[in-house]
C-alpha cells in the first residue's frame, strides 16, 4: 500500500471505528437477530471501504454510512423474506426512519446501560452477559442457572425490561428523558 | 388503552429468532398501529445490541490482552497510532465474523445424542424423566411424567406440542410421541406433516393441522381444530376398524368398552393450544376500545396476575402439594386463570387498589364454572371491610354482586337461577351513580337504586377467593376489565355479540 492508500485507509479506520457501534446498533434494529446484524455488518464494512473514495468529506461519514447501512439491511431483508419470517418493507422503513430520528437518544441509552448493569446484583449481571457472549450456548447457561431454555428466555426478557426501566430513570434524572 | 406490556413478550421471541409466523404478523400489526410501541421496540433492540457489545469481550479476555500488551515494546508515535487503529478495526471485523458464526442455539444448534425434541417453554412445570426430576432443555427417547404445569415442545419440522399436567408420555422419535395419559395439543406446519401421536387406543397421524388428544383412563379423544388428521383405532374386539379421517371442527371418542369410535362435539374450551395471549383479535380490540383502567387478560405468566397497565399487576396463589393440574387453562380468549377444579390454583391478589374517579364503574368478567361453588368468589375487594365490590355466587350458586357506596350503604343484586356449569358466561356490573345493574350474557339480571360506589376503596383486590382464603371459585376466570364509566347499552350488546363468537374463533380473527 503506497502512502496515499495508507492515508486513506487510516482515515477510513478512524471513521469506521468511531461510528461502528452506532451502525451496528442501527442495523440491529432492522434485522431480527444478532447473528443477522453481524452478517449484515460484514457486508456494510466492505461496501463502506470500497466506496469510501466517493465520500465528499470525512465529516459526512456518519450520515453516509447510515444510508449505506439502511440500504444493505433492507436489501438483506428482501433476500431473506423468501426463506424466513421478516417484517414487511413498510414497517421496516418506518422503523429505519424513526431509529435515525432517535439515534442521539439511543446512543445515550447505550451509554447509560453500563451504569445500570453495575447496579444489578453481580450474579444476575454475569448471567445476562453470559447469554450474549460469543460461543456460549443458551441451553448450557440455562441449565447452569437451573432453568429450562424457555424459562431462561423469559427471565432474560424480564431482565431486559428491568434494564430499560433503569435506563429510562437514569436518563430522566439527567434531564435526557 | 395500549397493549404494550403483553406484546413486549413477542420482542423476546423476535430477538431470539424463535418467533412464529403468526406471532410475527401479530407483532407487525401492533408495531404498525402503535408509534409508542414502535419506540419501545426500537429501544429494546438497541439494548439488545448494547448488551451484545458489552459481552463481546469477556473479563478474562481483557485480562489476557492486558497481560500481552504489557510485554510489547512501545513503538514510535505514528506507527503506534496506526497499529492501534488497525487493531481496533481488526477487532471490530473479527467480532463481526465471530458473531456471524455465533449460533443463537434454540433455532439452529444440532441436537445431541438421542434428543428428539426441545422444551421451548414451560409454566410451573415439574417434569420427571424415568422417575427422576428433569430440568433439561431437551427431550430424549425416554419415559416422562409431567407432574405439574405446562410444557411447550418443538419436534422436527417445527411441530409445536403443548402438554398439560398431569400427563405421562414417551418421546419416541423426533416425529412421534406416545401419550399414555393426559392432554396434548399439536400444531403441525407443512414441514411437520406425518407427525404422529400414539395413544393406548389409536394412532393419530397428522396431515398439517391443529389438533388435541385427551387420553383418560378408559378412552382417548381426538379433536381437530384445523386441517386433517388420520386416526387408526386400536380398539379391543374390533381388529378390523378402518382408519378415520377427521377434519376441521370434528372430534372422535375411542372408548375401550365399545368396539366402534363415536363422533363427539369438538371441545374448543378444553385444551391449551398456544402459550401466547392474542392481542389483536376482535375481543381484545373491543375491550381495549373501552379504555379500561385495568385489564386482566390472564396470559400465561409464571406466578403473575398480569395487568394492562402493569401498575395493577398481582400475584397468583397456589396450593401446596395438592392436585397437579395447571392454574392456567384455556380461556375465552387465549388462556384463563383456573381456581380449584382439579388444579393447584387458589386465585390471585392485587395489592394496589384500582382507582376510580368518575363515580361510575363497569366491571366485565368472563367465568366458566366447572363444579358447583356456593359462595364462590369471582372478584372482591371486600366491600364489608372498606372495599367497593364483590362479584360471585350466593349460598346456592346464583350470580350475585354486592357493593358499598360512598355513604357506606351496602346493596346487592342476586340472580334467582343458578349459574350454568361448564360454559363461559359473560358478567357485567354497571354502576352509573344512580343505579346498579347486573348483566349475564347480555341480559339484565336485575337493577337497584344505588349511589356512587366507594371511590376511596384501598383494600386489595382478590380473584377467585376471599381475603380469608374461603369462598373459592371452582373453574376459570378470564378477561376481567374495570372501566371508569358506565358503558352504554349498545356496548353491552356488542360485547355479548363478540362473546358468543368466542373462544377459538378469536384467535384467528384479524
């Protein structure tokens, strides 16, 4: 890679890593599962790098990347609609638009999560995060916690709702609600 | 009125990839119609993503990275920055690749050994495998006893099976279950055609449908709610009995004392055929359109008496060591709360008083009396001790409502006939500040002059029992709503019209 290419690559990496979490969270809101989001994100990373030279100014990276992410996610969903249950395009478009509008608030929500996780009893926090760890099998985690898979999913759902309630309270106390 | 607290359960199904086509459609309709619910959905997925980020790097991995970092020789400034950026990008891509291969296990992880089915969900379930308690998430080719509660199993081809305790069965293969005793319902998609339930009296082969099987001590019954089922009877004394094809809304009884199968009425109100409470059917929409202060749809939720809104949620009470049927039963819409009637249910209680501001009140309840229950309670906040209303039966079994007004006056209306057994009855109590009226299945039972009910009631609200544990109901209670106004005659008629087209028909109505 010669120096111009290296400069470009470095610039791209800086932008991509700065916005990658937001992009992944955005994609996550459009596709059904985390596996799907990871799948779509790989494609988005490649498209963003290939087309990076078309971006007029680095300051527009975020808006441009969100547009690419939306297009890629909806295209992926169109493909998957033939073989899997996915939402219709109208609802997906609405969710995409509203997600973009809420993005600042959603980012604050993600930031508030850490504080709420720290308030959870340690054993519950460990159990919640273990369900999200790459390579972990839910049936093993459920079994270790003395629950059936179905029971564990129900518990996990309640924990998510509790965390959301905590985040709402935390944001309200900081005047972000 | 909104239905978010109930439908948020579908959020979990959605993110885990276990959502069914029907559930997805239900969620899609609700999300399309309700902007606030959409906002909650977006936040829920945002949280899911953030949790994933948090968990992507375990604390042990962080410790490992930190120990490696300490061994590195520092690089010149520019080179160091490049390395860090490249490392961050590589980590991000690696995380994406790892996540892409990470299997959310209920859907796609292969079964191990001789596992033939997955336990998708359970409610208060006590399951024994070959006589030993079993808390696993898979079913093997073994003998099982469901001592208490409900379980939802998934067999090959997406066949969903719901079993109600008490039941004995053997998972014979990923396409076959032997039901020795108890109640089972199956929902068989196209990919699961050929799924078979074997009972002591018959082999039931499914051709893509929804059906239930009930095996008692001397007979088996097969009820078909949708599609086609082929039954090969195995009745003693009649070896040549031909196969029977049962279609939608048909049912048959195979009695070991009789050589021939007997056609019977399909039992739409006996079997739990889904753990999901419908949210968008006509009945639910009707109730919601009246903007109740509190609506108890009686969804299947462990130990919880769920309410919309959740501010008035309560808890269930269970008998210890008594009978083993579930406290959850088929309801008039979705599931219902069962009290006694062979179950371990002893009712429920809500500690937070339901506020009423207008001086008017409508109470709607749907009840199914399985056995005579003189003085049985449907709902009470103990009017004789400062509450406002008691709905139940009198000492002979007639429907009765007793109230306390703001001036401390206590009044009641009682139906002179007995509440019928084993059928759903819609009961409505209306107080408009001048009169108290009691309706049963749309018909006025009686009315009495009555002032504004006690708005200051602060006593707990009991379902299916009195506060002292006496006066137990014996049957089911479903779809209870408190409305802070007197509903109109037209609304009463409409509620009744929807109720007569009730039960299973609700599940399918968009």
